[in-house]
């Protein structure tokens, strides 16, 4: 099991992302605040080693398109990837 899921929700203090990473086994989901300006989205994903990955992207009709600052979760040279809209792995 390898991958990344991002669910965008609205809370009392604004928009949040529920993020779950799996690298062999699923990690516990994390909830982070996001900055959302029309379709542009940014957030920071905390890592176990007290570092963070910064994400910048766009919410499109077909999904969430963007990149982390280190190119994580992408197999492209430019680091971009598309998380397609759809049911979560856990909803299958």
C-alpha cells in the first residue's frame, strides 16, 4: 500500500486538509490548515522528523494538481502530480 490521500473539509476556523500517507502501511491521518484562494491551495505537511513539506497546487475539476517542494509523491521530473477526485481507498 503506497500513496497519498487528501480530503478538504471546512471547520470552524476555515478550510482544513485531512491527509493520509501510506508507504507500506497507512500512517495516521493528519489535519492541517490550508490557504485557499479561489482554486489555488497551499498547505504544509508535517513529517516525523519535525520537518515539513510545502504543497502548492490547484483544485481542478479532475482533482488536486500540484507539487510538494521536494517533488514527493511524483514520478515526473518537475515534481507535479494529480490526485484524482473519487472515493477514498477506505470507501472502496
